[in-house]
C-alpha cells in the first residue's frame, strides 16, 4: 500500500515501496522561482510574454513517473511596424537543484501559431537538467518584420522526474527552483563578421560536392572543397584537399580550420606553435606539434599498453572482467595529461572563446569486421569500430564508411564522447576543452588508410614525426593496444606502432559559433580572432 508523509517543508520525506525488485521513491516538492518581466520593448514595437500560471515552475507532490511532473505553457507575441529585427532568447533558469545529476529531464515543444518568423526549435528528446544552479539556453526565436499585427509563438516546457529501474532513494528530500526567462536577443553574427558565415558564404554558396569519396579515395592534388556531412549536432561542413584558405590566428598561434560542427562551432588543429604576428607563414617539419614540456613535443598515448583499457583517452581498470570497468573514464591517459599541461600554459586565458565540443575516442567494438573477440576488456583480442570503418578489413577502397558521428560505446553509453560540461551530447569527463582529431576527420580532410597523399592540408608542418589521432584501432594477441596514427612522410593513416611509442602531440580545439574574425583565411592574411 502506498503511503505519503507530508512535512511543512519544501520537500517531503517519502515512504519507499519495493515491487519486483524496483524501488519507487515518493516525493512532495514545491518548485519555485522568481521572474516578473512580461514585456520586452524594442524600437517600433513590442514583444509580450504570457505565462500560464506565471513564469515559475511550481510542482507539488513530485514522484518518479514517466509522465511530466510539470508543464509550463508560455507565449511570445510580437508586434512590429518597422523592419528592425525582432529576436528573442528563451532560457530555463535553474536557481537551485540538489537532485542527483541524472534525475530531472526536460522537453520543449514549439509551435509557430501564426506562421510568422521562426520559433526556437523543439527539443523533443528528454534532455538532462543536471545538478546545481545553471542557465540552460533553450533557443532563439524571431518574428518576420514588419509583423502586420500581433503574431504568436507558443511553447510547452515539460519537466520530468522519470521512473527508473535503479534505486532512486538518494533523491528523497531534494529541492528544485526554476523559472523561464525570455529576453531580447541581438544576433552577434548580424555584422557578417562571424567565422562560420565567412567560411560558408552567403546562403552557403561556398559549399560544394567533393571530387573524391572520403574513405575510399584520397583527395586530389587540385581538390579544394568545402563539403558537408552529418555529425552529432546536425550538418557539419568540412575542408577537403589542398586547402589554402583555412588559416586562422588564435591565442597568438596559427591553426588550420578542419570543419564547422553541426552546432556552428569551428574545429581547429594546430599548424604552428610559434607565437608571432603571423605565424601562418611559418614552415617547419615539426611546427604543428605542441611543446608541452620545454622543447618536448612527442608523447606516449599511454605509458602502458598491455590491456584494452589503454586505447582510451581516459580509461578504467586495466585487466577487468567486463567492458564497463575496463573503459570507465576514471584515469587520464598520458597524452591527455600532456595536452592539459600545454593547455594551461597557452590557452587557459582564452577559455571563453572555446566551445564544449565532443572529442570522439570511439571505444565501441567492431562488429562489421570483427578482430578476435568482441569483448573489449582485459587481454581479449578486440578490434574497435574505427578500424572497421576506415581499414574495412583491407577493403577500404570499396567498403570504407567514415563518420563524423561518435557512436555509443558497446554498453550503449557515452564513454567515447568526451566533453567538459555538456552531458546531453557528451560525458562531461574532461577538465579542459581540448582534444585530438579523429581518424575519421583526417579521412574527410583527404587522407586514407595506407594510401599516400602528400598534398592535403592536414599533412603540412608535420614531416618530422608520425602523430597521434584519437581513434582506437585494436588490442592484439601480442598484448599491445593500438591507436590510429598519421604517417606524415607518405601522408596516410596507419596503425603500425603501439600506444607506448613517442609520437607527435597535435592539439585540436573548437571555437564558439559566434567567433568574429577579420582577414581572409590565407597564410599571408589569415583569419584573426577578435578577442
């Protein structure tokens, strides 16, 4: 029989019921917050905001349930007689939340009631709120102007406390306070100086179709394209071939632009570590590598190699008897520690300009062309998915299937998708926003497994040494873990050296989508990030 015990507190301690081995915790709560503004005035018009029951999220008697614990309905009404932009931003403001990290979720449904402008996109997948106070940006909407009278956008924000198969007792007697905030928004890219817009051109006019197929052919010496492919966030735009207009100065160093991710952030890889007014003109066989310890730019991927764990950017307990314990991200790899050292010496003061983008260390095992077992732990011979996609059992010219989407790991989780704070797309296990390129990204840029290509841009300034990617290859019967590497002399991907080899450390970062720049992207007039 279900019981509730009510206390004169914001939360009620619950009576626990156990049924079929599943624990259901019962809660009583009042979710509160404070927001009173309901009108935004802009020159030539106004936006009026109406909240059903006010902006606060008010919930009583919250219990684990797969139905929404609360639904907040609100409308934004625009009326503008001029041609001045009328944009707005919706934020979900969490004032206090001591629920566990994965306890509460939200979903946003957006309706363009009067078919004017664009609403903030719906977020239909249940999305984690996470613990602690925070501001979650739900999206940007706008009205076409002049509006021709009142035009309405309608939103439903649903809050969930999903019932799970695991014990939820830790979320008894917890508190959550939040509200919805809507404010005027000025597009920082309206000036036309945002990097992503300069790369894409007006109406994406710079986007073309590759002359060669990524993974199955190397790029041609005369191939210089900006093409598209899907990634974890949406449509990504990547440079391929002998590119000469993707140079960018950031943090007083020169980088090459690799691609625009689906969320609009821009991924870069180091081109010249030397600092100076225009280091993009510098040419040197080891310039693309990070000096993380005085003149040292070579690093092990991991100092140990005798377990499946050591294919990891981070890893769990080597020699485990199951996949999860082997690959849980408890320990930092050697190469991650060295990247962090370099980051702290060179990039930490630029953190606000860096995007929290996924760094994919694909730990999923290869079931397409299995090598040995498909277990992925201890000393079991195991091939990892990137090997199947890119080497394709030696049939890469016909069967390669590179991807910019980071697969779930073999337990269906996010062990492979490294992020700092983002736990919706990634795992939140990194400390700093830095990583390495994947083998797939190098393939899209123009490379291929064991096929020479000396003309694609990724290979420039790297002739001194092979260098590490982030993509695991396999763990062999000789008890050695292997990760994809780039062989620069011939310009191809390889896997001939285990993780306990000193190879080049080549950092990659992502700039936020609103990054503004000057310049043209050439080596003599590179893009310059406005900081």
